[in-house]
C-alpha cells in the first residue's frame, strides 16, 4: 500500500521529496511528523488528508479501506524505527 499510494510523494524510503511544478514538497516520515505521531493521528491524516489546500489527498475518500490505512500506519512506524 505504501509504495502504491505514498512513495510517489514521500519517497520509497519515506525520506520526503522536494516537490515539483505540479506537486508540493512532501515531508519526511522518518522524524517528527507534522500532523501528529500517534497511531490514531497518522491514521486520520492518511484518511482525511491535509487541508486546507489538501496538498495530501484524503485517501479514505479515494477508496482506501480502513484496514489498508492501518497497514500504512504500521509500515510508517517501521520506517521511523530504521
């Protein structure tokens, strides 16, 4: 799920990206997270996106099921322990 939905912006290793003309920079997922670091906060960020401009889409509205979002949350936690 991470590679299909997140790596394009956050990088394969979760280290973030500088962005480009069409995509804003995506923050690193390896350190302190900007929108909260508890499991629930990470889940809600993925599910609801990051407003107000929604630079990060609401993946719950794009059809990503809750179980898939929890799988991404758990994967992001493994990145942070690396």
